């Protein structure tokens, strides 16, 4: 078992941002993360991680360590992106967006980016409340740090 809860009670409520990373992405990455900073209620579904924070824990307010996994709330990703860039070690799954935060990711010299799509469907199917669901935006994986950059090469062509 990879998961270990850091703080008492896990978040149990759900939100409109509850779209969780499909298992095949973690299988392809073939990496164990030290920390999932945005885990779903009750803990990660598939994230191979040693520790995690849920919304209940407020991952933005907690210390980050090691190689992090981040699939942030897409309704307000900027503070998560800023923190992730400053941490400088991990992989983030984020939507392509016409925004200042995405431009910052794209133009950062130490960040590698790859488009993420399900090879078996037209788009990326997330898990949502026990079912599969797609979002309207294309998604990419951004990586910073040598181990994370090496891992995203297993998802496809990297820029």
C-alpha cells in the first residue's frame, strides 16, 4: 500500500473539481511520488504516493516535500501552479488554457510538457464519482526535476 494519511480525518464531501486521474497514467509514468498534494476525498484512487493531502488538509497550506503529484482544482489552478513551480520537483496534470499561469508553465526553461490523451479514446477520461467522465479541455502533464521529467517521457513526445 502506497498511501499514508498525514492528518486525521479525510475529506468526505465532493466538489465540481472532483475529476481524478486515470490509473493508466500512473502505470505509464512508473514512478512513486513522495506526496499527492490534491488527493480526492478519502485519499488517492490510484496515485502511487507515500503521503497525501486532501481538500480537508488544504495542500496549499501544508509543507511539500520530495517528488509531488498534482492534479489541481481546474476551477482555480493558479495558486497551485505557483506553488508547484516554486517547489520545483514533481508532475502536474493541468488543462491547456489561455491564461497567464499556463504561459508561465510553457515559457519556464526547467519545465517539460507533454500532451496527455488516452490512446484508446478521443479524449482523456477522468474518474468521477465511480464513473468515467471527460472534460472539455485538452490536458497536459508538466514536469520539473530530473526524475519527474524522465517519467513524463513515458507518456509521449515532450517539449
